[in-house]
C-alpha cells in the first residue's frame, strides 16, 4: 500500500514538473513569439490553466497536511 502511494505521488510530481517545464520553456514562449491573435489567446489560456492546476495542487497539499484547518 505504501509503495503504491509513493509511486503515485512521485509519478504525479514528475508529470507536473515535466508539464511545467514543457509549458514555461518551450510551448509558452513559442506561442508568444508567433504573435498571431490565436497564438496569444492560446498562450493566455494555457497560462491560466497552468496557474489553476498549480493553485489546486497547492490547496490539495495544504488540506492533506492539515485536514482539520478551515
């Protein structure tokens, strides 16, 4: 049970870090450098989605660490 939970946590962390690096280092700047309206809207939407995922992950970690707070 513990090994499965640890594996899922590590897999989630790896996927999040890979997705963050992919968005911030490759796809986001590429969309911004294109300069078309569609690319700029895509970059804005992608950044909003990334921020929502990051915020949700932070809330989940805080609620898991302190389940009685709030």
